[in-house]
C-alpha cells in the first residue's frame, strides 16, 4: 500500500492501519500559548494525539506526511538546542517545510520590531510560527498580530507548554494515569517556565503537586495555585511518585540564591542515598539540560528509574501532535 497521503486532512490513514487522522472536534484552538488556559479535555486530546503519533511513527522515527505543503518557522530569540531541534524534526516528520530564524545578525539589530520581523517571515508563506523569547507574553503578542498559528516555545519565566505536555505524557506513559499521583517539582521554581506549565497541566488532570527548593527560589505565593510548598526534599521524598528535577537557571538570576552549588547539591540533589528513601517505582525526570552533580548524580540520571531520554522522544511526539492539531484543521 502506498504511504503517500493526499489532501484534504479528513480520514487520513497511518500506513498499515485504518486510523482516522481528523482533528478531534474538541480541539478548536488556533494557537498554543500556555497550559493555563487549556481545559482538562484539551490537555487529554493533546496527550492522546501525541501517544497516537508516537505509536504510528515507531517512536517518532518514521515520517507521516500529513502536513505536506505547510511551512513552519522557528523564531528563537534565545539559545536553544533540544526545543528548536525537536520542533524542526517534528515538522519534517509530518512533511512540512521548516525555516529557522536566529536573532543574531538579523534586522532586529537594525531596529526592527519583533512583530515586524514575524510579519515579514509570515509573508513568505509561513503557516505556523514557533517563538521563544526572554520576555513573557511575546507569543501572545504575536498571536494577536499574525494570521499564522503561534506556538509558545518558552517566554521568559512564564510558560513552556510543550515541555509541560511532554513531561505529563512521560508520566502517563509509565504510570497509566495522572489523577491521584504526587509529583514534586524540585529546584529553581522562581525562574522556571517549565514548572508553571507542569503545575497547570498536572493540577487540571488531578495530580497533587509539590514545589520544593530553597526559600529564595520557592515562595509561599505558589500555594495560591493550589500546590504544596516544601523546603526539605528528604521530608517529602517518601510520598512522591514522580520527581521532576529543574535546572538552576543562573542566567536568569540577578544574585546567587544560595551560598554555593555544593550546598545546593547537598540539600536537593537526587543521589543514591535519597533513592534508597524513595518509593520503589519512583520516576526521575529532568527537562534538561541537566547539570550532573548539581540537581542529579550520574548514577541516578542514567539509572532504571530515569525517564529523561524518554522525555526527549515524547517531546517529538507532543510537538508533532500540536503541529497537527493547529495546522491539520486547514491542511
């Protein structure tokens, strides 16, 4: 059977199966800007679609040309390796063309605004803009000014919705559910867009969320989002089903929030001694890049409880799913 899929989008089949690839009726969004505004139903649609793509493409290693003729632009105003590469690969796995933009040496240095830059790129026939920027709200600003679909790939310390989705998918894949689990986000909560997206998504799907770290990085104000705040990892560890170890983001800090990296590692790094206190089936996650010996020791990062590399694969599946959900409606 030929694997070439034709337009329009309705009732496409995965090679070797009769799966219907029509965008679910419950998904009507044109953009993905955050997880805060998504309902539990929309979160579930995104996760289910990602799981289907992962299965249909043999862990995202095979192409499924559902978006042939679509063009996706990566507008990254901050450095990125995993996210930019993952979005590019996801688009190509779906048959879309990709354009990569880098702010260094661009017209921005000549005084052009971010909106004008994005509009010029859109005018080249781009159907989706993936944006990362150090300023919170940039993705929403572009969504209000472009006809193209906009995906937030991280806006300052606000949100990183696809990272949140891939983390949640990784948990659901291993544990079969989110509802009723206790998930701890450990580390630099104050500066983490990943933490915010995880909190919104996990809470809506029924998890109990704990944020844990030094008091300089974990304010009591987080309790207003319905999460538990803790400062002692050893105290909460026996209750946790999942630990998501967040990187200390020194580049976003105006001053050092703790006396030394060694002291932070002593209090919060996940190591073999702490693993002995944890549940037998605990999941160890990290959004990356990981700092071995700071948030996590090498034996734990590479151990049987770690799903860090699975998160990377699931990131491809999630980004394929989001591109399809946003562009498949009009493909």
